[in-house]
């Protein structure tokens, strides 16, 4: 593996809230700007130039998904945890979080307008703790430990995409409006 952190695209969720809100397909297959949400997320990941891994095996909880993805990318220089339902995240945001890890942060989290978002970056030293995760709460315990150790760096970004996740049909409509406002085409 490379010394760069790997972007872990988490796509294992069932998307039940999206369907409950009136969605006719899984939220990651819903169209945003004419393409599936997952494809929009992967476009940003590819454009970042960072190595990446999609975890879509249908794990029972986010912690299980993160653990499986970390185990599948052992030897990485760290990990950026990115839920697949954040299709507006910008490639430069991914690189800035990765840069914070390269500069020695134990963990790094982007912040937009005072709100923390994703991807959350974890240095290689967090690997064993991430690989041991299970359950629904994801990497919150690992992030909390990094914060308490003074090893968490907050990365200010001008990117509403870090907090624009697609959980409901209304979220998708809001993301579509932001997509159009950015002038993004294709």
C-alpha cells in the first residue's frame, strides 16, 4: 500500500430513511444532476488523486463497515472515512484532510460554517482501533480519543458538501439545488 491515506467510501447502509420519505430507489442510486449519488461521490474521490476503497458488503452497522474497510486496506498511511451519501464533497476538501494527516495530525475533521462533517481522517496509528470497531456509532470513539489526546485537527473548508448528506427525498432536492447553484454540469 501507499503512504497516502485511503478514502474509505462507505456504501453498506440500507437507506431505509430515504425509502420511508418516498424514495423509489436506494438513496445511492437516486439521481443527482442526472447521475447516481454514489457516482457523484466517487467523481470527487477520483478527482482527489487519493487511493480509495468502496465498502459495500452490507455490514450491520457503520462501525462494522469502517472496520472491514480498514482491514481491507492494511498498510495505508491513514484513512479518510467518507459516507457514500455525501455527493457534493469537493476533491480539494479530501486533499486538505489528507494533508492534515501528512502534517502529523492523529485525526482531522473538516468544518464548514461551524459544523463538523466528513470525511474524517485518521492517521495510521488509529488503524488497530478502527479495525476493531463494531455497531452503529461508527468511528466516534476513536475520534473522541484523538480529540481528548489533543491530536485532532479541525480543517476549515468552504465546502457545504461535507455536511450535505442524502438521507431523505428532501435532502436530495436540497443537494440538487446546491449542485445547480455550483454551476456543475454533466
